[in-house]
């Protein structure tokens, strides 16, 4: 039976006969995916000044990573690499959208980002980028007073940790 599921992190809906292993849009673990009828809309969050700044910085980082992965996906000649880079780019774009929504702002335009012609160099760069994101998000999750900020940044830390595994495997 087809059931509409919904991701409690990014808010995207998923139609299928069972829950996906990960949210196909943001990469969140299955435990964050609920029946559409159980889904809670958090939308814009009432953020402390520090949390607002943290989201601002994180949106920038996500858009930068999204643009980098998009560049890497366009350059590679390898189908597996293209699939990875394409999905990583989509995940980061979804993260940027989510954070902008939490702040109640329009998503900013992504920056121009260059990348290498070499897949391994791009995977090594992906590794550095994901490490940077994980360190930042762990710190934000620990200092944020808002439960929704903690939930989102813990989930983002987990997702970027899986990205790091991908980059570690293929760099
Ligand atoms: Fe999601
Ligand atoms: Fe991300």
C-alpha cells in the first residue's frame, strides 16, 4: 500500500510502499521519517542571536558545498562518482533550504565554486569540507538552547558523517 511519509528534518514527502533507508532529499536516517499524519511542522524557529548567526554561517557552508559538489558532478567521467557528487550536492542544497526556512529568510544564491578535473582530488576536498561541517555542527548542536536547533544540527552532523564515509572510501 502506498503511504505518504514525511521527513521530520527537511519536511520533504516520500511516496512509497515502505519507508526509505535514508531521506532521499536531505539524507536523514529512517528514524526521522514519519507518517505524513504524524509530521510536525516546525517552519520558522524563534532563534537566539547566537543560533541565528550559527544558521547564517551554516547556510553559507551548505551552499558552498552544494556548488562544489555540483561542479564535481559536472566534471567527472565516472558514473559512480557522478552519482555520489550529484546526491551530495542535492543533500547540501536541501540543508541550506531547511536552515533558511528555520531563519525565516529567502535562500541566498549559491556562490561560484571551482573544483578539480580529478575525481580523487575532489573526493579529498569533499573529505575536508565534510570534516569542517561536522566540527561546526557538533559545536552548534551542543551550544544551541532551542530543541529544534539541537534536533536539526544533530541530524546534520550524522548526515555529514555519512558523507565523510563516502569521501573516505573513494578519495
Ligand atoms: Fe529529509
Ligand atoms: Fe549538509
